[in-house]
C-alpha cells in the first residue's frame, strides 16, 4: 500500500510554522484550543478518540484526524488537519500505524503529545503466530519483516512492533492509564475527574478481558483465519492462533502459495470460518472460503466505527467480535 501525502513538505512546514505558538505551548491550563474552555484534544483515529472521550468526558473537546469509514493506514494529512494539530492542547496518536500522522507530529515538535505505543509493550506479529521477544528484540524484527506482504508500504511500530494493541483489552487498559495521566498533566485543575473516569474505563476493560477469557476457554479449535492480521495481541492473550491471509496490510494480495497453505491449515485445524473486516474488501476472504468450503464472518479490527459496524462503540464491537469468534471456534 502506498501512503500518499497530499501536501508537500514545504507547505506542511509552513502550516506548522503558523501554528508553532500553540504547538509548543505546554501549560498547565487549557489553551485557546477549545473556545468554551474545554481541553482541545486531537486523536489520530478511533481507538485514540474513544479513550479521549471516555476519560475526558465533558472536560474535553475531541476531534479525530481519521473520518469514519476511512482506512486509518491510508490517511492523508490535509492543511486543515495540520492546522488542527496546532490548535490542540493534547495530541493523541499511535506511532507506527499512520505514517502521515507520525511525520506531521514529528515536524510539529508538539510537546503535549501522547504516543500510545510508548504506554505498553509492543510485540512483533507475522501473518501466522506471534513472537514473544517484543518489539525491540532482533528476532521480533525478523518476524515482523517476514509477516509483511509485498507492497506493504507502511512500517508498524518501533523496530517492527505490531501497533494493534487496542484489540487486547488488557493492553488497552494500560494505554488508558497513560492517557489519563497525560490529561491530568495538561489540565491539573480537573485531575480528579480524569482520574475517576480512567478508573471506571479500566474497570470496564478488565471486565471485558474476563469475558474473553471465559468465552474462549473451551473451544473445538484454537485457529482462526482473517484477512487483516490485526489480532495478534488478542490471539496471544487468549491462547488462539491467528492466520492472516494478507499479513498486516489488509489490502495486499496474498500469493497462490499462501492461499494453498491456508486451505491446508484450515483442513488440519478444523477451521470453519474466514473472517473479513468492515473497512476493507471481503473479496479475498470469500475466494478462500469458496475454495476451502468455509463460511465467512466479520472480525472487526476496530480502526473506525461506521453504520456497518456490529456495534456503536468499542465495547459493543468487541463483544460482537467475541460472539463471532465463539461461533467460529466452536466454543463450549
């Protein structure tokens, strides 16, 4: 996938220069980012937006750089969005997922930013299985490199780390705590509110983790096949084996050899279902399912919420994912 940037470096630098005073400000009270005095937070995409809204509550005004229905990896930064960064009190993003965002934030030199990738440990996940060495180990880097399909133009995390951490409720809870602390620092006058909201969200995520553990404890098979290999952390957390058709790039075309390998694996592991996602084409999933005599269903990587999503927010979609996994894996 080629990530196209719509604005030249010079234009980006110029827009950021105009926004420099706001970008470099890191005061303890809200700036003029939100006209009504609320903390102005810019989130890179939905999972970061959800954290800001849940933890910030009515104390924050949250804007997302990624519109609903847009595949986050494909995000192209516009001059208006660059200016939006400059008007923010806090920028919340996940380094390694959206190269255009990473570049804009790096050039801006924003002080009050939160990189979610620094708030939990990243591991390297290929299209099948996972690597326990973590994102900074040499073996992890080779594993991630092997998992990238031809034409996958974006890097994933530091030293090959898989950025899809929000699909593991426990890791998402770790990130939530870091985001809460950052909001407290940016707006100390309302620290108690942020702390209370963070504790409530972490409690809900802990309960969700328990639901997944209990719901996936006893299944007929532990292997699932998905078009987008975004579920490495989820699989690792609950003892499952993810087999991705196209690796970390949901739009890349798998080789005939990979398709044959998956057919054989499906037969050996009693796989019943090929999963696809709502923000990418289901063509490859349906092709594999037809060839192997399997069913198809949705496993949502939760990179955005649209009217096609199986739920209105993170928790609803994650519970839909759990039900779909239970059905496909033959949960008892």
